[in-house]
C-alpha cells in the first residue's frame, strides 16, 4: 500500500459516519495486540486549549530527554502531523505500512460481523500502534471529541488533563455546560491525578464530583498561578507560582493571554508527573520546553508589513480570545479578515465577536464537506454594516486580502482550521517560512 492509497482508505471511512463509543476501537486494538496498553500516557480533553497544552507538555518532556509521542486532532496542513515523536511527524512509509496492517484487521472485524471502524478510530489505532512499536517513553494524547466516548479513551493514562470547557458540538455532547463537562470528565480514571484549567463554576462542579467519585486527586489551576511580566509579538514572559513551585520569567513563543493559563496547566501536569511518579523532569526542562513550543495556526504571526495572522478560532470562545488578542496587539490598525466557518458551528456568535473589529471581510469556504457557504456567511455579515465580499477559493481569497493590505494593516485568516491549514500552505510559498 502506498501513502496515497492509505490516505484514500482512511478518508473513505468517512462514509461510516461518527460513532461515539469504545467497543469498536477496543476490538480493533485487541486484534493489533493492544498496543495502547504498553504506553504511558498523558490524556488531554477540553473545548479549547487542549492542543496548546499537549504541544507544551510534549515539548517539556522532550527537553527532559524522553522519547515522546504526540497525537493531535485535527491536523493543520499534512496528515502526518497527527502522529509525531519528538516533533517529527510519522513518515509516509510508516503510515502506509501500518494502515495496510490495520486494513487486514478491519477486514477480519467485518467478517466477524463487527461494525466498520470510523476514520478517527482507524487514525487512533495507527497512532497507538506506531507509538508502541517505536517504544516511546511517554505519549501525549489529545482527545478528538468529548472524552467519555472518544476513541482515545481506551487508554489508562498516568494523568488526565482538562482544559477550558465551553459550548461546542452541542448536538453530540449536550446543550448544557454540565453535560459537556461530564463528557470531558469521562477521561478521568480511578485514582489517577487530574489537572484542570480554571473553569466556569457549572463545569467545575461536575469535574470535582467525578474526581470525588473516582477517588482521583484534583489539581486545580488558578488565575493567580501566573502573572504576565512582558509580552510582544514575539511571545510572552510570565511568572508562575503555585505551592512550592516557583518560576520567574518563563517564556512562551505563543500569543494571547489565554496561553498563559494553558502554560500553567501544562506546568501543573508535568509537576504532577514528577511528584506522583518520580519522573525526572528538571526545572530547566520545563523552562526550555515552554520556550521551544511550536503550535502553528493558533494566533500565529507569519509575516509583518503587512501583519498576517493565522488563528483557527472555530467556536465562540476561540473567536472571543482572538478578538481580545487583536485589540491588545493591534490597536487602531486596519484589519482585513478572511473568514471561513463550518456550518455546524455557532456562526452568528463567531461573527458577532469578529465582525466589529474588521474594516473589510472576505468570506471563503474551508476545505471541508461541512463548510458553510461564503454567501451564507455574507448574508449574516451584511447585517453588521461592514464591507465584505465572498470568494469561495481559499487561495484567491488570501491573495485578494494581501493585495488590499497596506504595510501597517493586519490580515487575519480565521474561522476554521481547515481554512487556516490551506492558507498556511499557500503563505509559505509567498513568504518562505516553515
């Protein structure tokens, strides 16, 4: 099987839809020799921020000298990004080889009258198999959707981490914050420590109750744990103080005030690994790992003159964080936005956060069958009295925005990671960055 054939096989499983639950993926992994049971995992769930926390935690463990697997969802530009070891994506040959093996197991499942695994279940199996085969020391696993019934929840992690919980995927996870928090809290395992980002009270009450029921030690991150020292378009310096753990002037090359709390959550996670499991993670590794974190497509400034900012703000909370960042980093500058949003998102709430900041908006179509049409977005934007047009082709939309921008203007590309990924690939050709 070639890489292109493997991708075709994987993506063709989209027709089997999204089935929440662990029975199918557990059986597939059993046929593969239960590779997930040989992994020491850090499991991360949340509505927003879980990818950032996963990236920071992986970077810290790598700097501590460990071989670290990182499983993320979705990818930004290339499928292989989803499965990494110490920042190096899985090779195309390994994707093809492991997918071919998994296909034989899926065929066996079908012959035994089991349901066909979904796309995410197959990708999860590839990641677990690859990490076990490569004998990683630790695997940082990001939840795909929810937590309790997500395919990644087959693991028995050393610690569970829950980042910011808010409204998203309400048709699957529930339409109250308590219901959504309960789904996220499904990754909490009996007796295993849990690290939690500061939450709204309704969500926090649910998480505390689940920890109590499962006798799981709870480490709550607080807004008081971090204090901003200095920030610029290059990143942020901050102090971290929690209990006996004290750091001054830590640096993260990530923008946005919310990233300070994500960093605090990651620090609390690795300190918990150090204290509960006696894992050798030095203060130096924490400092160095944070400073070397890479998380593209999230408030990522890829060019100046004009400023070009990428951010996959795909829900109202993400759009709110982007709005705060734009007001903070680019006050009084003319903002040209390229927006594309999926039709199953809370479109009006996302646009209500972003439209007031823009002088001009170009609506486009993310590279996804779930994308909302640019004309639909345009009809909503017109009610807000902002100049705008619809250009369905992403490359053309970005080109138009760049052609309109003066040296001191800001071009913001946002709304969906499917849009941001395609735009980033094109912008690398234009501006020659990695």
